[in-house]
């Protein structure tokens, strides 16, 4: 099928829930993709931070293909060595205690919300169920995770939303303290707000939140769906802040391209969820776990993390010399670019026309390239970006 045929079928048979760029990708390798017309692109998006090892990495393909030919699904009524391997690796890499495997970031966040409310109910009874999140946050698209998301634009159409969330201004410790009350059970934050504009939280704000939570027995929960799995230069971003969260959520890059999420509990919350209190049909699917095990074995070494930070620094240095760049934000290979002309969406569209896939968030450009991207691929992509920014 050519592009127009694909586009026409999409218009006829699919719900129009996405604003798509005018290309249909059909294959890829590393950080390079090819569309239905044979045009090549450098990919600075990795499927919105999902393809952590790039397209069709040989080790990942072998692990996934081998598992697909061995056992594709068994349900969670039976033990799975692949599930336990993923969970063990996550616990060893974080020092945390227990893992619930699911299919997405929204599902992982739903699990975290349930843990927070059950922990408080078990210990204090009814009436202590409020969860504080941040203005400009993003936690998912289910009715509950939309309610947790601190952006008014998402709080529409789907009424009634789940109750029990309150929102504070990021990096404003006074606002945080003002919202702490006897009915609060958790503080749930992203350490770099991705969809909210690649906005890192300050160390002072995060440590203040951690201290308040510890003092008042409020759970500190960190949404690492976009920042985790080595994206920001440490395995999880919270490891750069010197804190010990009670719950961490993960997804996106964990599976390397397959749907998998994880909700990870610390010592305080390890025993909260018991048989029958939560579950999933597909969570911890053997094929997805095979992909995750390959990712985890590759991205967590010191050498790999050093390389992620070095590539991030290299990209930022090159960006700082480009025209139309007002501000650069983020950590590691999670990078936001505020443009002087406030024309991020126009730039992103023209980048696609010129062979570069790039993201936007709010009014800025967003880069989430594969963690394995080569310097040659980086230079090629940045060259296209520079040519577009010069116009």
C-alpha cells in the first residue's frame, strides 16, 4: 500500500484520536526509520521514549522472537520465570521490595493510586484518601489518571472524574505545605514533567516533599514512566535526588517496544496489595517480559549510563549554538527546546518533511532519542534540525 491508501484507510476505519504527521513508518534499524514510500528518517522520538534500544536491536529481536516461538501467554494463574526475572532485576536495581507487572504507564499509575489509598485505609481507616499531584503533570488517559493529571485541558468531557486529587505548583514548597492536610495519603510526582514541557523539579522541592511524607506517614510516589529506564542518565531519575520513594511506576522504555508497565513498592508498601485486590490478564506477558529482560540487562550498567549522559551533553552543546534556540531543558536524553519564535509545532512538521522525527510538548520541541543512538545518527539529525531552525 502507498501512503495515500494507508491514510485513506486510517480515515475510514480508525477513530480520529491522534494528530498524525504525514508519513507511514514501515521499518527501522537503530535510530533510522523508513516510510511506505522508501524515505528515510533519523528518529529523535523512539516511539515517545519506548524504543530504548532503537529499532530492531539484534539482541532484543532474538530474545523476543525466541520467546514468541516458545510460549506467548499463560495468564497470571501460573508462575512465570520471565516475570520473576524482570521483577528481581527491578528490585535489585532500585533496592525496592515488590513489583506488579502490567501493560502501560497508566496501568502502573492506577496501581500506585490503589496502593496509596489501601495503605492509608488499612492503617488509618476511612477519610484519608487524597493524593497530591502537580499542576502541569501528566499521569495517563484513564478516567482516574486523567483526574490525577494536573492540567485543566484534560479535565473535560468525561465527567464525572475520579475524586480525591489536589494539585500544587511544581517547585513551590510553600504551596505544597499549604495543601498538606489530615486527609492526604500520598504525594505523586514526575521528577521531570515530560508532557508538561520537560520541566525538571528542583532538589529543594523534592527533598521537602520527601521530608514531609516521612514525617506524616504520607506515601511518596514517583511517576517514572517517561524518566525511567536510564532515560535521564541514571536508571531511575529519583536516584539523582537522594530520596527513597515508597512507590515508583515505570513503563515506556522498559519493554523496548512491547507493552509492559511496572509498579514497584518499597518496604513500607510491599505488603499492601494482596490476592484479589488487583490483577491483569496480559500484565507480565512472557513475550513482553523477554523484551524487558533484554533491556534491563543492557541499560543499567555504569558504562551505558555514562554514555547516555555524554550523548545528552553532546546534544545540548550542539543545540546551544543553533539559531532560534531560547532555552534547553531536561536531563540525559530527555531534552526540551524552547524556540525563540515560539514555533515548535511548525518546526516539528518541517523536520518530518526533511527526514527527522521529533516531538513537541506544550510549546517546545522534545527529544527522546533511542538510548543507543550513535553519534553519527545524532549529527545527522541535528544537521536537519539546524537547517529547519535557520528558516
